[in-house]
C-alpha cells in the first residue's frame, strides 16, 4: 500500500536475479532479462491504477544516465589498431550482413494480411546492445590462456552495432514511406 515501492522492488528483483545468474555461471544480463520478464506491466497494474508511474517511467532517469556511460565504455574497449588487422573489416561486413538478412528472415514469421514484413525486419536490425555485452564478457574470459573473443572480433562487433544503429532509421523511413504510398487511400464519404 505504500507509495514508491515499485522502483525499489523492481531494482531489487533485477539485482537479485542478476546475482543469481552470476552464481550459477551465467552472465548477469540473463538474470536481469528474467527479472524484466517477471516485471511485466500486468503484475503491477494496481500501482499504476492508483496513480503511481509505470516502472518504465521510473527507471528512465537511471537508464538515461547509464546508457551513454555503457556505450562510452564499449568504445573505450575498442582497439582502433585492430581495424588494420586482416579480416576485421571483412568480419564486420559479414556481421552486418548477417544482422540484416537474419532479421529479414525472422520477419517472415510475422503473420497478417496488412503487415509490412520489410518494415518489421528493418525495425529489428539494431539490436546489438546485448551482443556488445556478451562480446565484452568474452574479451575478459580466457580458454587455455587465450581470450575467447579477441580485440579484432570485439572491434568488428562494435562496427556492426554502430552501422546497424545508424542505418536503420534511414531504412525505416524509406520503408514506411514506401508502405504509405502502396496503401490504398481511404474512400471519401
């Protein structure tokens, strides 16, 4: 019944699940993701109905502060010299192609007569933040004394995330304009 408990309980659950995931040997982001599934809006609808802000609104200031810090840290971990290594830019191009083609293939699973699958697929392309997190974890892990993900591979992942993030809004604008021109006009009464 107390006001303001949604944010602290939500963060506590997220931290608890992150810690538990780490304890069992998984990346903490896996636990945070599981907590996010549990914290679906339907579970705290009573709070919102009585005037509380939704959890997404409550954590917005935290994410607005931490998201840029995360991306700066990922940028600092990128070794610019690794781009001169053979194959790094080729790997980046292959990752970009895989991101685009893979998301378009996934959009084929969207059913409905009026759904523009191209736009759905384009909208899914810039989802590399989690890839950055796992690549960053891989840079710190070793197997037989060798890092699981070397600096060149990490740099290729960073390039893929940057390119897909920058290209997607332009591609979506084009696709949405194309869909608007293709749609039949509503009859005038």
